[in-house]
């Protein structure tokens, strides 16, 4: 889905909404308020093709956020999409608010509600690592490897204040002048010489 806004018109409309929300009763809305075109799925927002979707049993915060979103869309576009429970969604294009897992699954969108930001972190980490080989291991195995390596080598541990679960990254550095293939050839030669 794609959300496209006309920034110039939206900026004026948002400023008017902010002024109205601040209690400025005498503030006149700009002439373009209600004439902004916002498209979702390539179609301008309208009650027929779109709906703000909430879980079947929404939290008060999800309900409030959905109503606020629908109200603001109406102020900007002069068209208010209905707020519907996920189980009552018909053929409208959904504008999802909250944990609508079935709708998100149908759309092919994966959201980790327990660890928001984890997908973006993994994507960024993959970009940093590039084509380097990556091994994923259970935490206990990593700790065991660290213990064993710590018997021979010094281990440097850097901690951050990041609070995403299961995001530990351990780097095992080899020397840059000796490849794994060269090491294997040397070991084979030593073994053959015995």
C-alpha cells in the first residue's frame, strides 16, 4: 500500500487543525481544508473503498487512535472512512490501527508487536554485514564458545542500551593476511609430513 499526500495542502490543513485544537475559536480554516487528496492503494480515500480497521476487541487506545485518524482524514479530505472491527471488514482497503493480525497477514505485512523495531534493526544489520557469512546460534552455545575462546584469547564485550530482545551480535575475527583455505593447506601439509 502507498500513502501519498500533497504536502503543501496538508501543511496548511494541519496548521489549521492545530490552531483549532489549541482553542483558537476565531481561527478560520484555510480554503483548502477538506480538499486534500490522500491515496491508499492508488485510490483517493473515500468511505466506499477504504476503512480504518481495528481489532475485534480493541484497547481504548486503539479505538481512540482509529477515531482520531478517521476524524483527521475527514478534515483533510472531506471524506470520513468508517472505523470497522477487523472481523467486519468487507472488501474495503484497510487502514490498519492496532493489532489486526489477520488483516496484516492477508496483506503480507509482518509486525512484531512484542519487539517493535526488530525488523528494521535486522534489515539494517544485514546491510552492515553485507555478504559476510553469518551463523545464528542459541544464546547458550554462543556463551559456551566465548568461555572456550576466553581460555586462550582476550574477549572484548561492548554493551549498548538497546532493549530489543535477541539482538546480540558476536564478531569472531580472523587475521586478514591468512585465509581459511591457506590454514587448511598448512594443516594438511603438517599432517602429511608426520
